C-alpha cells in the first residue's frame, strides 16, 4: 500500500473513531491537530474529561497489539501537553486514549493509555 492509500485509510479510520466516540457520549472538540511536538488525531470531551485520542488502523486484528508503542504515545502526550490549555479548563481531567480499529472487529478503546 502506498503512502496516499495509507493516508486515506487513516482518515477513514479517524472518521470511524469520531463516530464511535460520539456513540459513546463524547463531544468531538477537534481532529488532526498538529503542533511542533506531534499530532493528535481526535480531541474529545465527556463531562470533565478531555481525551487526546490516537487512532490506529490495521488490516489484520492480530497486528493491533503492535500498532502502538511508548515512542508513539510519548509523541501524542507531548502534543497533548502543548495543546491542553486550548481545550481543557483547570478543573478538567486530561488523558491520552488509544482507539484500535480493524475490519470486522469491534473497536478497542484503551483509556488513559499514557501515564507520565
């Protein structure tokens, strides 16, 4: 699969992730937010919790366990730290979540995936 195909697949996965999170009661604040430290795929709020969500798609469900690692989480956490003041109030709880997606599989939502 070439880069353009992977990019399209990633955007579709993020769109599905937005749908899934909305279904679970989250309000989507932003998508694909980039800064010098990295990128956050989805920023969502439910109550006092603001989640910075990394979305990973794999064609095979067996590959999902290897889709996210500490290096990627560290980049998302750094980006989230730089963005938190734009999306979270002082009394809010912020966290890093991961959404793992594969064809014909129910999405796996890992909450609070990064603890610094």
